[in-house]
């Protein structure tokens, strides 16, 4: 039983950083969208 519980704990540890990375990716995408919206308006004004 102890041997089975050990790999489960390792899986949880490996999953936690993935969630953190996903949150960082979401934030980066949101920032990228904001930058794209600003740049798109600038390009439209130039045209």
C-alpha cells in the first residue's frame, strides 16, 4: 500500500506546476490580446 501511495504523491507534485504554467500561459495570452488590440487600432489609424 505504501508503494502505491508514493507514486500518487509524485503525480500530484508534477500536476501542480502544470496548473501554475497554465495560469501563466493564460495571463500571457491575455496580455498578447491586449497588445494585439492596441496595435491593430494603431495600424487602422495609419491606413
